[in-house]
C-alpha cells in the first residue's frame, strides 16, 4: 500500500484462525439504526462493502475457497471496508458459500472491526424462527457487527429448493412479505407498522439482548424495492447482475419509503462486479472467468468450477460473435474490469447515476490474489473507506 490509512485499526493475521465464534468485544455504544441528517456525501466518500460467494476454482477444493474468503474478509477489515457479506447458493460446484450463518460466525471471529452479514439469506428456504434465532445468536456473540440481508430468490435449482423446503410447492412470492415480517418480529422489530402473524407474536428469538442485527432487504426488482421502502428498511440492489433497471428500482424504493423505527430516511446500497489490475488489458483478461460464469447463469449452461483466465478466453472465443457481442454489450457498468483509476471513476459514475448511499463490490476471479489486489487498489483512491466504524456504515 502506498500510504498509511487511518482506518486500519488492527494488524491482520495472515493465518486462518479457528472456526469457533469467539465473542467480539462489546462496542462502546450499540448501533442505532437511523439515517444521517447530513447532506449526501460526494461519491468517493460513501462507504464501500464487499460481497463474496466463496468461488471454487478449477483444481481447488471448497475448503480452499472458504480459506480464500477468510483471507479476503481480513483484507477488507484492515483496509477500512464497511461490511463483508456472504451469499447463499446450493448445489453449485462453483460456489462454496451454502450456509451464511455458519460462515458469518467464522468470519466475525476472524476479523475485528468490519460488519459481517448475509448477502443474503434466501428466506423461502428456511423456517422464520430458525433464521431469527441464528442471527440473534450471531448478534449476541458479535454485538453491533451483524447484518441480516434477506432475499426471496431460492438460490438453487427447483429440485434442490424442494429438498431444502421439504415440499415441492414451497412458498410463493405472495408469501414473502409475511415471512419477512415474521423474521423481523421475532427479532423484536415491527417495520412499517405492519403486524406479524399470530404465531410470530407469541414467540421471541433468543438469545435476546438490547441490540439486534441490522436488517436489509435484497433484490433486483421493483417488487423488492417497493417492499423495502414500504417497510422502512435499507435496500441492497443487485446491480451486478441486473439488466438496466437500477435507476428505476432505486427511484421506486425512495418513492415508496416510509420512515420506521429502524430507518428515518431511505438508504440504498448498489452492487457492482469489479476486478482491478495494473492495465486495462490485464484486468479484462482476469475478468474472463466472471464473463463465462455470467454467460452460464443467463443461458442455463452447466456451471462448473471457476476456470482460469486462459481457459475463459478459449471458451469465449468459440461463441458466436454476434450473440456474444449482444450479450456482453449489456454488461458494461455492472461488470467493471480496468485500472484502479478508471474503476474508481466508473464507480463514481455509478453512484451519481443511481443515487446510491453505499456501494457493495463483488469479484469473481480465478485466484484470491486478484480479489485482494482489487480491494487494495481501490482503497488507495476511495476516501470513504474507513470513514465509518461500528455504526453500520452510512447508517448510525
């Protein structure tokens, strides 16, 4: 790193620590979730978080992927990133992150300052009480550092989703708002003045304490944006795999927003896929595996482990040129692969276009060194890193 950052509060141990969840020190003040009254900050000063899926590269194991995620979380912690989220995906050889709660416990114990959370828990896959109790436990172990990001996608193919839910039918989209309200009620929150189910009113997720996990609603649709606004929750929009509706979704969220006990004013985080290298050509080459993965997800191609950049280049070269050009033409702005200076400029433009209050970066790369370098390179150029501590990022 070329400069000493005031945000670096601890030295990061490069070894992977124990997976047991050692309680974090009690913060001086528990976080109070209310939006700042100050005017919006300039783009480069807004907080930045990290989303990681624990990608499994060809020739490596799931354990290697989880150790790489731990290394990345420690780097993000040292560099001043606001939060580190992990995903929920099932029956995918390319992804090792299947159980956010378990991985969060490990990462929170392996770091000191950064908030750790789910990006997200796919609520249709889980009983509401189980989700609430897991995150109540995490909050008790690491008070003021836990985020509960909730989504409504299955994160799995239909057969796997049915196995997770023990039913073929599962929950429909119409059931999600009620399930979400129940989880929040079990944690002692009643956003939007909406009443939870009678079942949830009779229960309480334990262990119970004065602070609760910071709840977020995740999504990539107008439905999720409007629901987050109506409930007065912070909203995380998945711009990194969206198809051009980011501005519309953010506007819908802000328009629908109603102040709640959790949040006094709208607060939105927008994600972007970013890979940084010394030259734009090198970054484009390193991002090849990410383009192959995006193509596989959108076209129902078999999704195996992450291939090398050279193999990705070979796969992409075999595609029909016109079809490939049409597909990847929709990716600029959601997939950033360039130098640090250019990446910072593109992220700044994304903030200005979307009106985001916070950014969430994700990188699908063949090796963890590329992901760590991306965080280090951006940290040199983004003044907002380290501007917040244990107050929930831009929320305090």
